[in-house]
C-alpha cells in the first residue's frame, strides 16, 4: 500500500490542482524550529496599509476562484488564508483580517471547532460555503470500555453564513491524500478502491456540491493519476507517463498531449506554461496550446516557481542561497527570492522585486501576484540563533504583501 501512496504523492508534488506549483524543496522541515504560540516573525520594513485598485488580475480559472495556493485563495474579492487549524478571511481593500470561527471562547484545538484538523491545502469556496478535508485522531471514551483512538478523515462543508458544519463524505483509512479539483458545482477527485486481498486500483469520481451525489467517471486501473486541470469540457490528468485528457462527455479514450520530462506546469485556460528540464539541469519555460501543440520558449532562465496573471508569468529561479551552517557543518539554504516576470506573448524577462539589503536573509515561499501586489508566505534565517523560521509554521500567523511598484512591505497578521 505504501508503494501506491508514494506514487500518488509523487504525482501530486509534480501537479497540485488549481495551484501555482513549486518543484523546489524550499526548506527542509528538519531545519525549521518548532516555536510556541507567542513567537512571531519580525516585521522588518513594515509599512502602513494602503491599497491601489489595479488591473492585470491573477488568472481566472473555470471554477470561479482566482489562483489558489491551497492555503491561499481568492473568492469574491476576499483572500482566504489557511493554517494552524483555522481559515482567515483577509479583505485586500481594507486590510481587515477575521477568523471564520468567530467563537471567542473556541480554542481551535479540539473537535468542537469546525476547522479542527483541516488540511490547509486544497480548500475551496463555493456558493458562500467552504469545502475542505479534515484529518485528525479522536479518542472515544465511555464508562464501559477502554478509550479507543481512531483516525478521522472526511470531506466536509462549512456554511459561512449560518456557521454550520456538514460531513459530506468519509474518507477511508489509508487514503492519505486525495488529488482533487473543483470545477463549477463539482468536486473531481481520485478515489482508491481496495479489494479483499488488499490490492488497490484507482478511479476518478465526481461529487455534486449541491446535492452531494457521487459518480464514477474513469477507471484508471492500478496506476493513479493526479487531476491537473478541467477546462473547455476536458479533464486533464498527470501521471508518470505524461499529461493527458478525457472529454467530459466521453470518458472512453485518453488523449496524450505532453510526454516530455516536465518539472511543473500551470494553465490560464488558454495555454499551458510548462517547466521543462534541460540536459544541463536547468529549467526552461515553454508555452503550449491546450492540445499540446505549438510549443514556444518564453524563458531560458532556470525558472523555478511560476504563477500567472492575465498578461505575465511571474517566477523565481530554481536556485538557492547559502545563508549559514547547521550544527553538522552542512549549508543552510533559502530559495533565491528575486521575482521576475515575462510576457505571456513572448519578450524579455525583467527583474521586478528583490529584498532590500537589510532583509537579505528573508525569502518568500509560494506566492500569487494580483495587479501590483504579491502575496506570499515567507521566512527568514536568524543569524544569531542559526535558525530558519517560516511564517506558515508560526503563531501568530503571518503573510506578506509586497507592492511591486514601490517595494513597500505590509504584513498580513492575525493575533490569536
């Protein structure tokens, strides 16, 4: 079973649904310090909140939400941030941050909280409801038997307006991660089937988010595939053999469109933007149409993390910066966080942001760009304590917003 889970995890690392994907391992979890609830990242060069209405929005996709990082998602002009068992709502125009669990007495640390055990990646807002997966251990106690600890895995819906939680589907033990993609009023997901001998096969299912009915669409056999995108009546899947699609009106025949060694890819619904590994180990950015034809090289700059707006592909390089040594003498590295962009229609790549010298040990993680603003989780290397910190692992919880026009830094911050 571990073999199949590892395959699914590998595919998911290559393509995560509706997200700006990153093949770079930004920081090893072993290098990150565990901090208590009173720890916060220093707010260097912090500015007052301001907002400038802008054009060149983050790319709109068919599901109706703007670009999602899994833990960071636009919906109805609000930015939703997920971490530490909670979802926060950030108004990009006012800077106000609120928690979706507004019970002032809730500790957010047990099953009484509707967001307890939320998996921060892959939540979705639809029809003023938030859909997400919970996974946690629960101990059942009664006076007649010994306490029993069980693993709870389930797909749930939280109604933002009436603050009610509803369990939509229980996820069987052993299914650690579901590859899923939201499209319109449907959730498409990879389902694991297990026979009486413990053998696994896989299928693509679709669940209606209005009436919760489930349909089995595509039987994949013993080889799982991740759901990459749904666009123009097609469902695109990714596996170790490449990128391919089925028509949503005919699931009988797969159509393979890209079989080369791709590192990562995103789409804006018009083109695919693919990172391709070169023989020298660097990455080039290629644009291809939705049928896999007409490849055009946009950039040959060892491209790493990529995200899309209406006009540009923003990226940082697939490179690391050595900032110190750990206790064993090994290098401590952070991602090169210079941000570049290249026009989607072709042209020169341009450097649009670098951290100032007094923030040389800071780095950004995953990010989206919307107009003149870049939103990201972030981290920094503390030279004095020889320690790496990362915002998504720390309470109180921080995101960073950078004005790419002025360089001004504003910290999205929620005191707990």
